[in-house]
C-alpha cells in the first residue's frame, strides 16, 4: 500500500472512513500488512466469504491485534478496500507540459494512458468487481471510488482541457460532454471489457486506444496549431 497523502486522508474522511491512530512505526507496518492481506482475501471471497483467520495468517498479525485496529470485520473491509481504491490512483501523473497542439495532444494521450493502465490492471479490475458486488451493502465504497476518480482523473483532465481551450488550441462547448466523451473512449470502454469480458481484453492495445481517443477528440474540438 502507498503511504497516506493529504489528499488520500481527505478523501477517506470525506466519505466517513475514520483515521486509525498508530503509536509506533511497528504498528504502522502491522496495519499495512493487515490491509494487504485483507485486500487479497476480500478480492477472492468478498465480504461475507472473507475470513479474518485467513487475513491473520496472511499478514502474520494476530486476530487480537487486528481487532485492536478494527473493532469489526465490516470496518476492516471498508478500511482495506477503501485504502486500496485510493492507492490505485496515487501517483497518477498530472497532465504534462504543453505549448502547442502537438504537445497538448501528447500530454492528454500520456495522461489517459497512465490512467487506463492503472485502472485496468488485473489487481484493480478485481478490486472493481469486489466494490460492484458489495456496493449495495457498503455504499460508502462506491462514493469513495467516484470521489477518488474525480479527484485524480476527471478534475485534472478537465482543468487541462479548459486551459488548452483558453490558449486557443481547442474549441470546447459549455458543459462536460467533451470530457465525458474523451474519458469514455480512452478509459470507460476498455474498462467495461476488462471487467465483464476479461478474455477479450488485451492491455497491449491501450496505447492505440488512447491515441485513437485523442485523435477523435481533436478532430471534433481541435484548432489549427499556432
């Protein structure tokens, strides 16, 4: 798991995931081991089928210690899966520098490709299936995923596209339809295939998908290079 950033902490608190006070570095290491083992267990078996005994074995941390961090299995599930959701996005590169239509296109393409690769990794797809399966029981997880996606993905891309429009490189109508179209082509469509038809998904195609999405987007909204 990644270290907790200010943004990650804000997302957790905003969605009602309480902070866990830790007395020492050893306590932190144990907590990270428990989270990793819990994510692996819950991804395989879901909330109801997941075993705290197996999490204890997988983490090397005793059940009494686990319950000193999390007083219930429900809280353990929410914390571990919620932390993994945020970690899937942590480190997503900002939209890169640009000064022309060519470099702007490349910056957007690189951002979308990094985003797609993170979300469509086998581990994150398995996590997505877990959240979908448990969304009715744990709506806070669905809220956390949506907020995390907006914070690390939608908003930075929207800000970059707005700046490119102000610079005269794009001619965007009001509203977020162009943003939605671009994300759907580059991330949303392959994510559906990876989630529900994994045998038809090939991660090696993601660079071509990102390039094609940007080409279609620029053919509709791009202006001549200056």
